[in-house]
C-alpha cells in the first residue's frame, strides 16, 4: 500500500511541476559534464531556476485588455 501511495504522490508532483527542480538537477548531473571548467558554472540555485522558469512561462503573453 505504501508503495502505491508513493507512486501516486510522485505522479502528482510531476503533473503539478513540483518536482521540476529535482528533475533539472538530475538532467544537469547526467548531461552537463565538467570537462571544460569554463563551459558551465554549475547548476542554478532553486530560486534562480524558478525565476527563469516563470520568466519563460510568462514572457510574451499578450492580453487584449
């Protein structure tokens, strides 16, 4: 029962975007190797990540009113 509840909760977090930062960190660790130290400065902080996410989400929204 606990396993099903945990799976359900992970699905809810994924659908709501609550786990976006954790998925970003996993992607960063997997895809951004630090072979060239000048290539990347490291992953974004949680605040920087969500600021960038919000800016991308709402940038260019045009309203009629």
